[in-house]
């Protein structure tokens, strides 16, 4: 694959990731396609914000935002969206579960003008995966099935972090969800607009709750409500 010119803004929502945030920023900056990184600290209670500012002093491609009150992943992404300047926008978690080395493959359908949005699928792939929670996998597949049925799609991984957009599409959406409801909300809203969605298989190095995983059963129930809310009741 040819080396890409800088064409992507990367949004990184962060909360209490002092052990990984500098490492993920370094990995993202190493990708030739990255034009800028927008890091949003969601009022971390550890040294995360200080470490983000340290990284920003070393590279002017890093834009730093800070919430005075913890609001959630969706709110952090909304903070960054209006400030994105590149042609494409990539959502990246700060916990090292997803590998920035796969950006080029995620961008390919967009660069070929075949897609408007690309999802990185953890299930549509033969790449390496850490073996972890069975019921998380069941929950993810159920939520994807429900969203796909309501939106008339054939997605394999709605809950994936890796979602890549043409910038004008993401900036045109009126997003409301503050926490992990961002995933079903944005999925249902792009489906209603009939934008072209592609999936690309990705690797996944999941982590345990002891290692810092944050999503829980409450977020799963909220995801069901968001699928119904934005898929049926509030298009």
C-alpha cells in the first residue's frame, strides 16, 4: 500500500488513562496519514491531563481539550468534532485495545471514494484477538444484530471504537449521547442518512476491568435504548 499523505484528524477521548495515553499518542503520531490529533481529557482524576500536556509540548499536531466535569466518551467526542480540519476523522480510544497501524486499511474505502463511513470490525477478521469475556462478546453481537435489524444493515460490529468518517458527515450530525451511547446513536443516524458504510477487519487487544476497562452492563442497557430511540422513535 502506498504511503498516505496527511489527511486524517484523530479524536482521542480520554478518562483516567495515565498509563497508556502517551503511548497511544506516540503510536498515532507515527502514522503518515495523521494531520492532527484532538485529545479530550474528560476530567481525569489521575495524572492523565498532565501527561497529555507533556506530549503536546513535543508536537504541534496535538490539540488538547479539558472538561471541568466528567461527562463521558460521547461528550468528549462532541467537544472535538467542530475543531477537526482534515478530510477524514478517526475515533481512537486511549487504552491500546485498537492498533493505529491499521489506519491505512481503514481509510482505503474512503480514499477510493467507495465509502462515506468505515467501521473497523473485530469480528469480520482472522487477525489476532485477546481471548476475554464471553458475555461481552454475546452482548456486542446482540446490540449489533438489533441495530442492523432496525436500520436494515448487515453490520458485524456496531460497538467498535474504530469509526472513520468524511469530516463533513460527522460535523453534520446532531449528536446528543454523553457516554457510550455514542456508538449506537451515530450508527443509527448515519444509517438514516443512507450514507455508504464499509467494514474493515481489525485486530483487538482487549483488556480486563482490573486493567482499566470501563464499559459495563448499565451501558449495554443504555445502548439498547439508544438503538430504539434513534432508530425508531427519534430519527
